[in-house]
C-alpha cells in the first residue's frame, strides 16, 4: 500500500486520538481538587470510554481505513471524487450534529468552574443543618451522593421518579413510593425520603441552578470549553466507524482482491474494534440512568434521546461486521452461526437492563479505581493484540472464491 493513504489516515486519527486525551486530561487537571473522579465516572461515556476503548477502536480500524482510502483513490471509478465528497460530508455532518448537541438546554455540572462549584450551597441556605428540608442540594453534594449509592447498589433506576405521569392512567400512591432524592436530600444514616412531586420540583430547581450559574460565561469551566471545541471530532469518529463497517460489508470483494495481504490484520481489527465499541452504547445507557436519577426524566433534548437510536445503529453495525467475518470464513459459517445463536440466546436470558445496571456499577457512577484500572489494562491489551506480530502477519491464503 502506498505511503500517502497511511499518512493521511494516521494524521486524521492522531488528531482524533489527541482530542480524546485532551478533554479527559483537562477535566483531571482543572477539577483535581474538586471531585474530578466523581465527575469523570458520572459521564464515563465521555471521559472514560474515549481515552481507553476509543483509542482501541482507532487502532482497530486504522488498517481498514487506509485500505478504503487507497481503494477509492486508485481502484474505483470516480473514487477520488467520491472519497473527497464523502470526507467533506462526514466533516460537515459531524459539525452540525455537535452544534445540535451543544445547543442542549440541559447542562452538566462539570461545565461550571470548580471554584464556583465549591462555593455552591443547598437552598435555602443552612437547610442541611436544620430540620428544614432542602429545596435543592448543593451541586457537588448531589453528584457525590449519587456516587456513594452507586458504589453499593447495582444500578440506580430505583431512584428515578416519574415526573411525566401518563394522563390516560390513574395515578396511585403505591405507584410512586417515597424514596431518596439526590437533587434535594443529604445522604445520612437515616435519609429523608421524598415523594415524586417533591423530588421533581427539586430536580427542576437543581437544573435551573446549573443553567443560572452558566448564564455568566466567566463561570464556565475550561473543560466545558475544550469539550465544545473538540466534540465534532468525537462525532466524526463515531460516524467514520459506522461508515467503515458498512464499507467492509459492501466492498468485501474489492478489498479481498486488491489487499489479500492485509485481510488478517483487518479481521483482527474488526474483532477487537467491535468488542471495544460494544461498551459505548452501554456506557451511554448507564449515563442516561444516572442522569435520570439526578436530573429527572424530563430531559427531551441533547444526547439523552439519541442514545436508543445510537444503540440501534451500532447493533446494525455489529451485524455488518459479523457479515464480513462470515464471508472470510465461509467454511465455518455453520459453526459461527451456532456460536452466534448461543451468544444471542445468552443475551436474551440475561436482561439488557441488568447489563446496564452492571455498567453503572463498574464503568459508570459506581466505578472505583480497580474497575477503571482494569479498563485501562484491557484497552492496552487489545491495542497490543491489534499490533501484535500475529495480526501483522500477511495472510497466506490469498483471495477466496
């Protein structure tokens, strides 16, 4: 393969990789004395996934991306024009989607400067030291309380209040029992429990407090600014992986004919990359669960409503990668199909919401140093496998019929 396509893809992917590290690095540096770990685990789909498993996916799909750049540049009719147009469309779509996400009226706590967060207090002032119930918790206290509860429970969906009751169904007291409210109550040995109307009101005040503090641009954190600048690169990364997965299925014959020596590396990358990307929708679902417990269920804009669509897209993407794998090993299709059926049956038995609860506990707001260390080590191991001598060995089988 010529040096040009490899240099182009390496340059683009290097910029994307640095953006992954920059956002998390900025959070750690800026919030070092202000609960940086708590904030990072609460939004683990942003601050933990991309600098670990996101880097794995970049390494996994580097060779396929180089192959497609060269394939379109040299072997496909009007390929150069289609390549340039496709790259332009991807870049424009990434920018537009990032702008839509950035226009979300619901803002995260880490967009507020740590000095401002440290001074924020529960309302009304002094409510935690008296019998007077708080109308809302201090912002950092609520995040820390959520982390403490997540450490000892498998998921926090039991603490999600229904703030949008169904008008066609009669409400009953038994349907919404009192429970702990992160947005209003202090976590004590005997915590105060709230009804749904009480907690929903506190959640609205909690969100209003965040928006009110961010109304002054001087109170916006550097992490929030850097995240907004680099968000298009994260979107570009996700769209690129979806496109490469589609092309692996669509252009299989061309890749197998022109680049047989790279097929083993592509196959290893497909397996490792798919394994890494499975965790992005899971960690996103975990974020939705914890955000619903903290802010309520009324958030109908921004990233939260996109999560089910994104999960569906990456599910279809995984099936396309499975198709590529099957076509590589047509003699073992029957065995692979049985293996895939066994996995699908196991997933059906183990409820998806249980998997999300486990993600909350070990890779979300309940994560500890041990689970994050395991995530880093697993990511390093996958990158090693992708670039190992076994994966880099040329495929001696040649094109298959």
